[in-house]
């Protein structure tokens, strides 16, 4: 079984914010497959489905970002999913706005959701789809910037990237992380 995790913060006030781009991408993926999320036994919105003949669990933690690892780890233990079969979709300040990068592991880069996952999973070796949101112009603090809503032109760029993220997930599930990195990182 595979798990696809979209990171974000719960609550209407965070809808459409840069930090919730993981939720946005997972919602798009679910809609394309006519999959509906529901409350789960963990503090998350989740759904188990079969896509492209592959059993998957889609998961959107309903904790705040810095506690994402608690929820993901509970689901991992319940379904006995190995970290290599988890792909996490999240925002990244250090990647140019609108660019994508798929990686097979690495540090947390200051991202509190990824830090929580590394801490609770006990490994940093899980695949990720990083969606570049760029760094804010001074004097805006990064903490405030990530919780800000996308500007209309930014939202349009992010919406255009949904199909690339969708394709990255498909390649990851069907061919593995190395193929996904090779094919998607070139399109970035």
C-alpha cells in the first residue's frame, strides 16, 4: 500500500494559503479520481482507494503543521506502510515560486511539518513533492508569508502546476521515485 500525504493547516482561515498547497494538490488528485475524503480514526481527513490498480491512502492531517508526524505515523503503523511508500506534498520557501522538485529524502529545510514527520517516523527517507512558494520580500517574515493567501496571479500558477503534481504521483506509484524525479524535475 502507498500513502499520499498533503500537508496544510486545518480550518477555513487557512484555505488558499501558501502553507496549504499540499492540501490543494491532494484535493485536485482526489477530484480527478472522484474520491471523497472523510473523517478518520486519526485526526485527519482520509480515504482509502484503488487508483491505477494500486491501493493508496490519501491523508490530510487535521492537526496543525508541526504535529503532522503524529497523525501520519498512526496511519503508517495501522496500515504497515514503509516510509519509501509514502509521498508527502508540501510547500517550500527555498524553491522558486511555481517550481516543483521531487526528492527521495533529505532534511526538513526548516519546514515544521516535515520536521514533525522525520521526528515521528524516525527517518528522513520518504519521498516528497516540494512546491516552490519562494521567499517573501523583506520586511515580511517567512512565518507570516506562508500563512498568507495566494495572490490571484500566484494562484493561477499553482493551479497550472496541479497536472504536473498529478503526473508525478502517477509516475511514483507506477514506476518508483527515481523515475518520478527524472521525469518531473526536468519539467519543474
